[in-house]
């Protein structure tokens, strides 16, 4: 179970991922580890990374 503090931190990192803002390697590792124990975090992370991948794909065209 995630604490309120963890959820707030996760949401902040996910928001920055979706907005293509800076996210540290440590934050990405934190999200990856939490996504292994929380399906909710896994879904949020997948959604945010899909958006990030789409932006990268558009930049390559």
C-alpha cells in the first residue's frame, strides 16, 4: 500500500514525464520499483511513457 506522501511524489514525477520536463534517473528508478508492486503506478507510468515516446517519435520525423 502506498502512503499519501508516496502518491503525491509519484503524481508529481508522472506529471513532469507527461509534460516532457526533467525527471532524474533516481526518480525513474523509484517509479519503476513502485510499478512492480502497484498496478496503479504501473498504469500511470505506462501512460506517461507512451506520451513521452510519442513526442520522441514526432521529433525524429
